[in-house]
């Protein structure tokens, strides 16, 4: 019922019901939350459409954006590991290292 909850009623109720926070803490958080931040974002997306961000790795491997991002993350992780000299579980087994230990 606070003025800070005006325009943010659903968020206020969810925080009050589903969190251990006190009403005063929730009011403080609501004061810092834009009243229409999420809805403004969705209105802009509906008007302007998606941003059209594409991944060069994903475009070369898959048309599914989620699968493309997963592949991009796998490749980045593999590059990170290789740069630090880490080896895969398969490589360790091939060298006779017990990877389950």
C-alpha cells in the first residue's frame, strides 16, 4: 500500500510473499526500481524488433540462436583451457590419467 509500490504492485506482492525481506526493505528496493522499466523495454522491442545480433561462430554452425551461443561458449571455454595448458578428460584418459580420482 506504500507509494513506492504504485505501478509496481506485482513485484511488491511477489517480494513480500516469496522473500524473507521485511516490508521496509521491500519498500526501499521498490523506491529504486523503475515503475515501467521492463514494460518500456518490451514496448521498444515490439516497436523496433530484435536487435539482430548474430554470432559469426553460431552462423557458421547452426541457425538456432541458443545452440549457436552454446557452441560459442564451448569454443571459448576450450580456448581458455588450451591457453592454460589444461587437457580434456578424453586426453587425460589417453595418457593413462585416472580422471575419476
